[in-house]
C-alpha cells in the first residue's frame, strides 16, 4: 500500500504498473496474532508509528535478516535486525 501512495499522488500509472509487476513476484505472509503482539511491544518500547511497528514486527517474526527502508529513523532502533537504508 505504501508504495502505491506516491504513484497515486503523482498520477504516475507507469510507476504503479512497475510496482504491480514487482509485487506479483513476492510472497505474502499472514499477519498473525504474534505479529500484532510484537508490533504492540515495539510501538510501546520505541514509540514508532503503528504501520512501522507492524512492518518491523512481521520482519522479525518471520526471521528476515534485513529490513529495507528509506526511513532514517529506523537506524536509531536497537539492532534486532540489520536495517538497510537507501536514501
């Protein structure tokens, strides 16, 4: 959803289509109760926003080795996972 916002704001249908092709090759994972519980803990402990907490909690619960983001605020979080920023 977050990737689509910018394309919609710009009215850039080519960008939207490129995202769709990318997403077609990805695997969706279930947002389990454990993910929501961990997100609540992360949000409370680090005072991050709910969507950010959900993204990070899902990555942690599913054993991801890296969390890619353009949000530099993640760099200040404890290293439970390797953060890769590309801004």
